[in-house]
C-alpha cells in the first residue's frame, strides 16, 4: 500500500514539476513582450490624450475669438456669453489635461521600468 501511494505521489510530483517548468518557460518568453506592450500602450494613450486636450484648447480658443468679435460689434448675446464661459472652462481643462498627459508621456519615455512597475502595482492593488 505504501509503495503504491509513494508511486502515485511521485507521479503527481513529476507532473507538477513539468507544469512548473512549462510555466517558467512561458513567463521567460512572454515577460519581455508584456513589458514592451505596457510601455507602448503608455505612449499611445498619453499621446492620444495630449492630442484630445490640445484640440479642446484649440476649439475653445476659436470660439472665444469668435465671441470676442461678436461682442466687439456691440451685440450682447446671452448664448455667446454662456458659450464663452463654457469655453473658458473647457480650455482650462484642456490646458491642465494636456500638461498632465505630456508629463506622463515624458515619464513613460524617460523611465520605462518605473512606469511598468507602477502599472503592475496598480494591477495588483485592484
């Protein structure tokens, strides 16, 4: 009975060791690819956010220039006035958002290992 049990335990341990070896090979092959993908995604995401926020700033600036011309002509239009206030808010959000995205992009490009560790930490804490 003990020999039979020892044999089965040995078979299971061999199978577990095989799985561990396969997992080790998989991780060693895939880890560099995952790191590259994390860095690439960080660059793409932050470039995209920068573009979106800068377009917001451009649209807000164009609207404010148009509103300025309307007010300069002596027309007091409440819709244009409230649109100007909204444009100022969106322009400010765009400026601060683009600064944050550009700062994060610089972080990704200058310290990619720290960025990867930060992303992995975020995944683990969730």
